[in-house]
C-alpha cells in the first residue's frame, strides 16, 4: 500500500499527512509510541520543506516488508536545496534551557526515526525516513 499526498503551503497542511502516517502505522501493527514518533518526524520534515522549499510538498508513505517490516516516509520539495552535512546539528546534551527554537528539526527527525537519508540538490530535496515495526512484547 502506498499513499501519495501533494500538500500546498498553507497552515496545518502537514496535519493531513500526520493522519495518514497514523492510519498506515496502525495498519502495519506499529505500537502507538512508534506511530507518534513517525508522525512527529514527518511533521518536522514537512514544516522544513514548506519553509525552505517555497512550494508544494509531496509526501509518500508506504509499508515495506522486504527484509524487516517498516513504515517508509519520503518528504520532497523543490526548493534551492542544501548540504545535509553542513546543516546545524543540535544535541540533546545541550543545555535544556536554551532559548533557541530554531535548527532542531533535523536533529529531532534523526532521533525519532530508525533511518534517515537526505538527498538534496537545487530544485529537489528528499528526506527519506524509516521506522521499523517492533515485535509485540
């Protein structure tokens, strides 16, 4: 099963994709905490794409059972691109009282998802994420 959404850059459009993540995650048998983590990571990726991509965002969701069951999420924009290696990397070990609310999106995505790959060039950025289905306790 695959879901493809084309989101306009309007307030709360990312919440439509969050609902799709929740529905597909449950269908794959993911624990609620896994579904929530994947949903938050996808929302962060969408917000980044909407802010920096300057246009509509495409979200692709699918279940993958080839080697290990997982939820695959891809968020694509068509902005100017960036070098993922040079993107700010905040650390959860930083002082918790930090007043900076910027630059945490990619860090949060990396911490919430099991795998994250970013391909970016002028005109196209894709953030691909995987969240593996954990076995029931």
